[in-house]
C-alpha cells in the first residue's frame, strides 16, 4: 500500500502577515505603487518558497502580477492560497 502524500501547509499567521505587508504600501502616502515595484518580486519569490512545487510557481507569478497591477493589493493572495492548500491537505487525509 502506498503511503499518502504529505502536503505542507504554512501557518495562517504567516500568510496573513504577508498579505498585510502587501497592502501596507498604500498606508504610507506617496509610497503606493513605487513600494509595489520593490515588494512584487520579493512577494512572488516568498510565495514560491512558502508553497513550493507547481502551486508555488503559478501562485508566485500570480502574486507578482497582483502586486504590480495597480489597485489589486486588496486581494489577499497568500491567505487564499492557504485555504486552497489546507483543503488539499484535508482531502489527502481522507
């Protein structure tokens, strides 16, 4: 019998903090989109490392785009990814 695959689920607090950091660039007047130019590649890389595999690659690219495209910072991409990954992990345990 084959052992079930183990899926890594990062801590929800890390995901929420990452989303708050991404939204925080709008909290400082004048920083907004300039801050996103710096944050976007870093955020995409962190997403990739945090979730890994194909999910991490696709999510990292989408997260990068979300940070670069104006006014999309409100989307909590790390937290959404956490819910997706958590569901995957629960499904494998059944």
